[in-house]
C-alpha cells in the first residue's frame, strides 16, 4: 500500500518542464504592483550611474605619496640604526 501512495506522490509532483513550456506566464506580485503604480504616475528617468549628491573633497595624491615614502624612509633608517647597534 505504501508503494501506491509513493507512486501517487510522484505523479502529483510539479513538472518544471511543463511549467516552463507554458505560453502565458503571470508576472510576480511586485511586477503587478509596480505596473499599476506606474500606469498613472511613471517614474522619472534615472541615469545608469547617478552622481552622488555630495562628494567629499579629495586630498592631493602628493600628500599620500609623501606620507608613504616618509614612513618607508623612517623604517629603513630605524632598521639601519638597529643593525649598526647590534654590531657594537
């Protein structure tokens, strides 16, 4: 008897191939809601990448370069100093 119920369940399973082959596919609830909303009041066009409202001022790239090179120079000097102190 369990064999029959398993076979019935198998036959009742949803067939994805059948659903994908349907001629008419109903839009999602969100698509229907937006279509109804935009019917009377369409949205304004928006560029693909909208410019931000406020852009923070950029610092000069030279300042960053000087800070990085300064840190590298300080590390080199400290390593050289530590190495000369180790030989004494």
